[in-house]
């Protein structure tokens, strides 16, 4: 394995991941989360906002059938209306929709936003509570539906726009976006029944823009993997870590302020560079013994440490009187949501473990290095994900230093203390922890020799994978 091959693979994996995300977002109607579509929307928002302002001035000064939409559009700032209307349209840019369906979709988003702002102004505490509850893995549509149900539950007034007015609001905004940007295409088509429909879809220019810029975006999203050569030393905030020309390097500090990085370049950062370069020059290797233990635990559904269960938690059974009993229905929904959230969390942990095992298998027998980066507070983090010395317990357990050195008496003492900490004695005095390790030294060494046969599951109180890592490092 050579560094050039690794970095080319990083780019190719990044392309596959980017394409998968784009396809998933298109399937679920969330295309404005894609970097290219988000950039196009950011450029279009001020243009559409200005067009909305001009339309409002014109509508106030002269009569017109479409001006019945004016009172509704004036409820929100023009830039907010432009943002929400563009997002509603571009979230389904790859799908063709009828004018009426697209117009109603835009108007409903504006209607919800108007109601939500009313809550923020009049019930800020309730709004903060709702935001905490919807923060998580549910999508935007589910968040809005949850907030609407909560508003009804709290007897909070929800505005009901007239259906005809709602359609007019959406049509006005679709027309303004179509007239002032090149994002949309509006055309009349005849369906199989001979009925003429007005359809909205992404314009050919917009599709070409997405296609051309997506190719560039794919190359800017590599999957960061450990290096097999010593990382490039940091000597300024812009050059260091990966030494490749296959993709754009990351800056030393994870910020979006270029002036801040330019200022750092003129500062005396010698001590910082020395520290972070020392860390990323440290060579690591996969511990094949522990890797086999982790894989065996996963394959045999042994829930040790943070190794997730292979099966989801079972959902609660519906009560027989769920339709008539309000309290039973409420309790069932709460229990169902708790299980659903727990299963989503399990799915995420399974994916994390699978990716870690894949990376570990790739690097068995190879020396590896972890290029480092700082956050805005100056804390150092490895750039590669999945498998690194700051990962979850099972990931850290699968790593060891590539270069071994004899353990000193002081080092052995602290290793014993760490083993006791992992067992759950971290609040005890040091002497008590050392005595505990001495009392159970035979069991610890047996566990280190054959962890699966000597797990002593009844005695484990905390992270067993951390305990195994410590046990296998004890002398003898």
C-alpha cells in the first residue's frame, strides 16, 4: 500500500458518498441540502427578494386580480419569502410538478412560517421546548407536522388561509422566480386523457449547472483515511497534513474565516506547530488480536462496551382500547417514539462500527498516521474518521503504537489504575484501585489471553472493551 493509492481511493470513495447523498436527497425531496443546489439558491435569494419588493410596490398602487396575495406575502420579510419559496421549489427540482401543486406547497410553507413566528413572539418558552423536541433525526416535514400538532394540543390558534388565496400566493411567487431567474421551466403538456396541465420543472440551464458543478463538488469531498507515510509538517495554517495534489488540502484550523487564517500566518505559532506535528508523526498500527475480538463480539451479538446490538428493540403492542382511551393512546405514542429513537441510534452505531471494521481491515499490517487539525478553540482532532485514537471505545481498542518501548514501573502503575477505572473504580483512592488489580491479576491476565472465554460478564460494570484493551497490555 502506498500513499498515492490511498489518496486516490479517498477521492473515489468521496465521489461515491457524494452521489449517494444526492440521490437520497432527491428521493426524499431535500435537494437544497446539496452543496451545488444550496449555492444556486444563495445566489437567487437576493434577486428574488428584490423582485418581491418591486411587486409589492406595484401591487399597492394599482388594482389587479393577483393582488389578493399581497396581504399574505406582506406577513413575512421579502428575503424570508424568497428563501422559503425557492427552497420549496428546488427541494423537488428533479421532479416535474403541476403549477397548482407547486403553488400550494409554497403557500403552506409560508403559512407555517407565519404561525411559527407568532409562537416565537408570544410563547418563546414553548417554542424553545418544541425546538428541543424536534432536534434529531426527523426530517423537515416531520418537524413541521410535529409543531403543528403541538400547537393544536396547546390550543394555539393556527391560521387557515383561503384555498384560493393560497393558490394565488404560490402562483405569484412561482411567476416571480421564473421571470427573474433561470432555474425553472414552465410548460403546458397534454396528459393521456387529453387534459392540458401546466407543469414546473428544473430548467435545462439549471440541470447543466448542477451536472457541471457536481463533478467539482465530488472531488472536494474525499473520505479521509489514515496516511501510510509521515504527514506533511504544519509550518503555516494552509499547508500540512496530507501531502497530496489529488484534492484541496484542509486548513490547520476548522474555520470559514480566511482573514483569521491569514492573521495566524503572521503570528508566532512555533509551539503549536511543534505539538501538532509531534502528534501526527506518531505511527500507529492495527491490533489484529483485539480486532478479532471486536468482530467476534459483533458477529455473536455480545453487547460489550459500546458494541451495538444486531437487532432493533421491539416496538410496544398497541393497547386494545387505543381509540377510546386517550391516556393509553398517549402512553403508547410516547413509548413508540422512545423505541423508534433508540433504534435510529442503534442503526447509526452499527454503521459506525461497520465503517471502523472496514478501515481496520484495510490497514492490517501497515503503519498508519493520523493527520491532525485544530478546531476554533485550539483542540486537536485526527482528520480521518471511523478509526482513530479519539474514536469510540472499540475503535481505540483496535489501535496500538507501531513502535513498542519497554514499560517503566511508573507506566505499569498508571496502566493498572486505568484498568481499574475501566472496571468502574474511577472514584476510589489510587491505593484501592491498585489493590483491586493485584487481587484480580490472574483473572485479568486470563481475560487478556482469551477475552471471549474469560469475560467475567457478571463482574463488568462499565466499558468492557476498554477493560479488554487494558488487560491485553498488562505485562505477562
